[in-house]
C-alpha cells in the first residue's frame, strides 16, 4: 500500500481487479486488520461504489462508479477554468 493511498482506496482498486475477494480474503491479501477492511468495504458501499450482495459479499456498482468519475471530471474541469 502506498503512503499516499488510503486503505479504502487500496481495497477498492484490489477489489476491482478481483471482485471475488471479500473482507476476509482482502485482509489476508493486504495483511491488514480485518475490522479495518470490513469498515472500508462498508464505507465503499455507503458511498455507492460497491453493492452488498449478501453477508460478506460485494459487487462493483457500475452506476455508482460512473457517477463518481463524472463528479471528479466536473470538479477538475471547474478547477481548470
């Protein structure tokens, strides 16, 4: 994990690479505290980037990801003007 990247961002990127990883597998892969990983998954779901599909199971939220990207692009465009 990069010093400039939060645990939540690291988890999100790893999850997009391998959506089969749940909080348990992700904490093992990253060597991170399970409760911290579980909280990051919950925060990502709260932000609309992941959808909870069952206990400990998540799926990427394509619409949430696209809306987030669009908001980031708009913010960058406003800063550039």
